[in-house]
């Protein structure tokens, strides 16, 4: 089983509340995250302990340039953001390199699977 992991614990509450329902990942992740796939949604550091938040189903994956992201997609990834400029700053901090409007990303839309 794959995991959709989020490094920041800030996202844990957003995930639990259903405010975060997508993730924007740099590069082409369509082979890793396929529509209909069941994944664990987790929070924690890479190579460290992680907390399972819930299981989810991948609803849709889209591969596009950052400049083509809609404000709604940005909000679904990061509920406090709406503008491309804010998203670029956030992604650059996550990936440790400048991210531009020309970069390609995968938008992974997911829904919780409740037990």
C-alpha cells in the first residue's frame, strides 16, 4: 500500500476536518498515484515516525503546469492559499529549490474512506 505523506503536522488537523482534499506534488506522479487506488494518508518526517490519519481513495490525478492550476485546486491543497505566488513560495520551501509557473506538477485529489 502507498502512503500520501505530509511533512508538516499543520496539515493533520486540516486533513481530519476535510479541508485538505488534494495535494500538489512536483513532477509526474501519475504512475505512483492512480485513480481508484487506496492509500494511507499520513503525517510525519521522511525516514521518521509517521502518524496515520485515515485511508483514502485517489479520486483523480492531473498533470499540469503550475500556471494552469486553478485557485480551487490551490485551496484544496493548502486551505489558506489561493494565489499562484503564495503557492510558489510554499512549494519552493518544501522542495528546497525555486519552483516557477513553468514547472510541472501532479494534482492528486483524494477522499477519505471511513471505517
